């Protein structure tokens, strides 16, 4: 079976230190978090950045300083430089223009959200005209998108964008399941049932790679379902703050290490950064 790419979503936009002290906010904290996540087996870092007050930011200077600090911390530890994937999702309420702007820094990859949805008690707005503007910005920048799919209609939107010639293969897809307001990984009585996931994967445009990001309590059970199916896995404090029920994770690295151990137990090798670049067809 293919090797497992572990993505670590270290920070996100919605949480604060009040939720968990393990949340990295400053560039230095993000550098340490990314370094330790890579050491534990992550090959992709999904990156949101914060301003000087700790609030969510899409400022270029904030992305720039976080990337520099991550690269510096990783180089100092003699580890391979991970694939850095910027968020163009930002925080709920952020304007598309500001969400697009960091593509000009030419990260290895960036997220591409495929539809408006309820997001907990908020609304995550991705209008169809905005998504087309985003697709054109991806094309112009040459940055490789990762398509975030929270619901079935988002998959249909990806097919629409392909038909319109606005996105190019290969299609890297992340099924982000378990957001209140989006699709769940399985019905509440069927924990561990792969049927929904298998259906979603069966609908993907080719050629594709796919992974899962289970939100909150779904993080680990969804990984358990996806790993034997050949899917990749995203974990991290952005998505889930617990290592097990009621116990806060000490760090992003602890969440990564847990998935790496799970994968090895299931007989699936964890991808190195070099492996991940090959699997994702990214430039070395
Ligand atoms: N913060 C969420 C509203 C992404 O990074 O692309 C959206 C998000 C998705 O985190
Ligand atoms: Zn994100």
C-alpha cells in the first residue's frame, strides 16, 4: 500500500490558549510545534498564522515570519524541510481578497475550500464567484491546491471547477468530516463504518490523492478507518485538542506520533517528506 502522509494542522484560526495551552501562536511556538511534528512523522504542515495579539491573520508579513521561523527551527534540528501548506480558509468572516493574498508568497501548497456552510454556530462563506476568483489566483501563482471537502456538494463543486477548466490535475483532496454543520464521517450509531468515506472516495475525479481530517472526537476514529483504505491523515490542534476522551493533547507532535504508531500497527509505512513530495507530485 502507498505510504501514509501525515499532515499536522498546528494552529488554526478559531482556538486560543484558553482552549489549550498546547496551541502554538507565536512564530517561535509554531517553529517548535512544526519541528516536533516533523520529528514525530508529519511531512506537511497546514499553516494558519496569528497577529501580535494572537488573533487570526492573513497578513503576508505574518505568514512570512512564521515560515522563516519554522524553516529555521527545522534546519537547526537537522530535519527535512516539510511541505508547508498555507490556509486560504483563514478565519470565519475573513474576506476572500485577504484569504487569497498569501498565495503571492508561493508556498508549496495551500488549502482551497469548496463551499459555503454552517461552521459550528458561524457561517463559513465561500461563494461560487469567490471560489472562481480563488481558482484563478491558484492558476496564476502556480501554487498547488488541496481541496477541502466538508460535504457532498463540495465534491460536486470540484467537478464543476474541473469542467470549467479552472483547476488542474492531480487533485489533492482532504475530507474534513465532523464539523457541526458539515458531513459526519458516519452516522452516530455506526462508529467505524467506512461506507460514507468509501462513497466519497468513489466520487473523486482522477487522478487524485485523498486524506481525512476528523474534527474533534472524530479525529482518531476517522484515521482508523482511512488508513487501511489507503487515505492520508491530518491531525493537529486546529482540528482536535484531545489525545483521548477528556485528556488534552500535550502538543501537536503527540497527536502526530499517535497516528504514526497507529499506522505502523496497521502495517502502513509513514511517508518521509521526500516520499510525500513524490506522492503529491510536488517539486523537490
Ligand atoms: N478556519 C476555518 C473557518 C482552511 O484552513 O482552509 C476554515 C479553515 C479551512 O481552517
Ligand atoms: Zn485550516
